[in-house]
């Protein structure tokens, strides 16, 4: 077949464009993460599944009676673009960990963090984002038909993952699959998962394979892609998992609905502000409840679970109180209730005070029980997550996913501690059947967000 002059010109242009695209792609500062026949630069964490590499292909194989196993990079990555090809047995669930970590204090070193799903099941949530060993599903694919079809069974599938700032975007075979805005973790390793199969011998010896893993960490704004997907935003919203588990927002992130001043009928007109989805106590000199004053929930709670993110300025003091009765103290100072202490232990003098040694340090039951000194507190200026669980008389304080103290309200030990504390003057302190949740104004700048509550059925 002869080509006319125009056809030859068209082909020439297409070839040139292809060469230019190839040159541009080759010019990117990609770093390859898989060697031809070695897993140098990687470590195995979690369980006992096996990993082998041959001709640049890593093969993970399932093993019975072992937890999830992860082949993780020794390098930590913050902002990056990552690409990899994956092929998996159709009966095996797997995933790609990003910004993940393993700390001795967190669930005995269990790997936790964002996971980009590899899901060849009929559910077809491949490319969705799960929070391994932490919050569960964050970005599902239940309403995305195009994303459902992106993953190809028994074939190599190309994954692209962008993690830049609080934006995490995924593609499979060029199809956008997830877009999450979340800032829970800023840095961690990349990991390749072989999922636990328990004692299911039918799943024994099944494989997951990976190849052509490469990462970009430079000039990311130049190489980042737009995603047409509507982002899933976790800030001041319930996650997919939380909705299913019965959590409710206690603050909507925008208004003062559901809150009032502890000694007012309405929300304080000064001392508190709402900016960028954050509830902020103003810096007014460090005095207790002398500016805007404490704020309390308009609802009372008996048995409950409470989650609150908080962030401190240097030297700051505040607190989260529960089982509060605002009628108990109409005079100066804060309203009365059990308190999850919020404090800069390094700079605030209260850290060295208290009826019991250490009982005014951060996360302690204020003036009564010291939190575990090895608590996993993030630096001042970073966000921390408080969790309080009170069912019956059993109460627990958690910080960043780790339990740091527990006690029994009304127990002999508890009553003795109260008698030795500043609360001895208040009859039946800490023994209310129900009360309000309080955020404290102690005259120091403190931020709150993601305030959520769950009440048992």
C-alpha cells in the first residue's frame, strides 16, 4: 500500500510526538524500588508470609495461621508519586501501604496507615483507600462503576498513587479510582501486603506479584495529575467506617450548633473562634475561664465514646471534661467534671503539680491519675487525637490510638484519690450518671476539630 505525502507527514508528526512524550517521561527523576534479584532496601514486618524476587518481579505467597505480612521500604516517604504493576490470584485480597508505620507502642508494632486496596473480589474496590489497623475504610468505590471496572483479573494492573500534602489520589490502568483529603499521617514507608488467610487451607500458597515499582519525590507539582473525582474529605466528617459503627459528629466544623458557654445560655461572643474548620480558644493570658469561658455540649451523656483532635501552642493548658454539671460551680473558674488534661508538659508548670505525682500531665485524669509517661504524644504544633471511653463506671483515656490510663468511677481507690485532691470539696465528685462534655478555656491558644461521639444502643 502506498502512502501519500500527507499521510507520511501525519505519521511523522505522530512519531515525533511519541518520541517527545517518551523523552519527557524518561526525563522524570524516577527512582526504581525493585532490584532484579534482590529485596535489598526492603524489610518484612507483621506475619510470616514469604517474598521472593526474580527478574525484577516480587512474589508474595500466603501462609496459614499468620497475621497480615508486609514487605516495607526501609526508606520513609512524605510527599511522593508512586507507580507499580500488580498481578494477583483472583481469590486473594491485598494492598499497597503508603505513609505507614510500625511503632513498638502501637499495638505491639503492628503495621498501620493508609492502604490502597487490591480487591479482585466481586466487590471490586481496587484503588480504594483503607486505613490499616486504625480507622478502617476512608474512600470506598461503592458508587463508582468506572472505577469498579478498572482492575483486570489475571492481568498486570498499573497503579499510580499520588500523596502530596493532605491529598491522596489513585489510578488503576489510567482510570481515577480514589481521591482522599486527610492529614492523619504525613510520612511513612511503602509496603506490599500479603493478607492473612487464617487457617483457610484453600487459600494456602496463593500469590501476589509486583514489578516496575518506582517513586518520584522531586518537582511533584510538575508531574501531578488532576483527578476528576469528588474528593472524600475526612476533616469534621464521619468516615465510611464511623458511619457504619454508629458515630455522630458532636461539632459540625462550621457553626456553634450543639454548644453553649458553660455559664451562659448561648455560645460565648468572645474568646472562641471558628477558622478553617477548627474551633480555637484565644490566647488571653493563661487564666482559667476568664475570657470566653468554657463551652459545653447542649446534650448530656451517660455511657459514651468521645474522639477529639487537639493541637497546642507552646506552654498551653486546656482540657476535655466529661460528666460535667454546670450548676455545680457558678463562681470563678472552670465548671466541675472529670478532666482529660491537655498540656504542654515541657513548658507549663502544672506538669510538676497535682495531688498525685504527674497527675496534671497531658492525658492524665487531672489531679487524680497520671497517664502512662510513655504516652505517644506528638510535638507541640502537631495534631493529637484524644479518645475517652466511659461505659458503666469503667473509664479509659487514649492518645493517638494507645490506651494510657483506665480507672473505675466510684471504686475505693477512686474515692481515696478524690479525697486527696482539689476536688474533695465537691460532694459526689465524678459520680454523676450523666453530664455534659466540656472544652476548656484556660487562656492559652488551643485548636480542636473532628469532635465525634458514639453512644451505645
